[in-house]
């Protein structure tokens, strides 16, 4: 029974129990392991070029796959963890990265393009400040800082060029707690891409 089927069975029969989900989701009846075995791989084998191309097309379409076409994107173990986190967080998608900061950089770089603005709370982790105010500047992406204690300030900083609102909750070192519900509904109303950490 593969992980996707296992999650389906648990969701179908035991909808309400997170404990049951956590105990059962990662059982691997192929490897006969109660927890998923740790897979480490770089180059992935395919029997034919056709099989590889078909798999790449499925990945591009966002289909549910149990392995990638190249190990740098992840492996069976990370895919299983992504699926479990997605279910627990009720998220649209989960993509794991090697470190916290690489997730920050990947998320920002995935959405911002030259000419865009990013509205960002001024309490963020120092390397995130450097990335947004220094590196992004070289690519003509402007970071606009807002006061994490003022939703009005955030609203006033958003313009037509805003591609991303970056919220860090709680703020690094200063621990401001922002109302994510209010920020999310503001972003959704404006149809801006919204991101928080
Ligand atoms: C808010 C915040 N962002 C990013 C990071 C970086 O995480 P990592 O060290 O896993 O790259 C940290 C680490 O403390 C953090 O506190």
C-alpha cells in the first residue's frame, strides 16, 4: 500500500482522528516498515526515455508522484513527509527545503520578478533583511518595510506593484505577533500573493 493510498484510507475511514493519522500515515507495507525507510538518491533510474518523459510530464502537471525525476528535488522519504504535512496543515502544497533560510529564499525568488515590490515586516530575521534589501535590489526588486505593530501601515505600503507581503510571526528577537487572519483577508481581497512564516 503506498502512502497516497494509505492517506486516502485513513481520511475515508478515520476522518476525525489526528492521532490515528499520525500513527498510520507513513506505514510502508512494501518495505515492511512502520516508518518510511530513509531514501538517499541523486540520479534516478528509468527503464526507458519514454518512461522518463512521461514521468516529467506528470510532475509538470502537478500529479501526485511518489518519486521525482532527479534526487535534488527530493526523494521518496521527503515526498511522504510533504504529503503528511500537507494533510496536517490542510495546505494546498508543501515543499520541503534543506534549511529554514533556503525556504525563505526559495519562496521569495519563486514569486518576485524585476520591477516587483515586496512589502515586508521590519522585524524579520537579519539574513532575510539582507536578502530582500540588498540582493533583490540588484534585480530591481524593491523591498518596502512596514511596522509589524500596525496593520494600517502595512495597508498603506501596498501598491499596484506589490507582488508579495512577507510576514514573520513572531518577529525575530522582538517577538511582535501580527494578526495573520486580518493580513490574509486583506491580501486575498487585493489578490496579492501573500506569504508568511
Ligand atoms: C525567522 C527565521 N528565519 C530563518 C531562519 C534560518 O533557518 P536555518 O538556520 O534553518 O536556515 C531562522 C533561524 O533561526 C529564523 O529564526
